[in-house]
C-alpha cells in the first residue's frame, strides 16, 4: 500500500478550507446584497439584469438570458416588469431593425449606482481593520482567481 504525499494531503485540506470560506463569503454577500436591495424597488434578479446592462451596455433578451442563466421567457417577464417601472426600455437596433435591444434608462442607472455604492461601503467597513497592503493582496489574488476561473 502506497502512502499519499503529505503535501498532497495539505493542498487538499487547504483547497477544502478555501472552498468552504468562499461559499460562506458568497452567502454573506448575497444576504447583505438582499438587505441593501430591500431599500429599493427592485428584486435581486432585476439587480443582476441591471448590473449586466450597466457593465456591458445594451443587449438582446437572448444575450441577457445567457448572462443570467435564465430561460428567455423568464428574462422577457423580468424585462417587462423593469420596463413598466421605467428602469429599461426596448429599442430597435439601428443596424438591424429586426433586433430589439434592452437599454438601461436613467432611473435604472441611478438605482444600480446607488446599490453598488452601498455594497462597496459595506465592504469598506468589513475591511477597515486590514492594512492597505492586505487589501491590495486580497484584491490581486481574487482577481487572479477570477481570471483563472474564466480561463483567461
């Protein structure tokens, strides 16, 4: 019987702890995000849709559905409600009149900027006892992890 390499065991333990920490952090961020959203007139899925439109610009229902991992019919209903609340509007693509794009309106942009600012303020508060170098180290390592996960 061959014994496992102690370094392999150590790496496995570290990866298990990392996965658990990231899962817990994700849950806390999700919960805090919902608390912040409770002060606004949008739902969590609407926030995600507005965020995609804010960051990527106008897109079709199909493109937005793919980004959000939702069925097109679900995204259509979501956009209908956001359009009714003057957060977005449907616009014909100037290059192809058959294509309809979802455009973020001023009110949608205002809400998304305000929500993101409150989320950033929360994170700043959480990090207040960390040094400048610790925050930079965290940012760099999270950015590297994000790029590696996206296969960049």
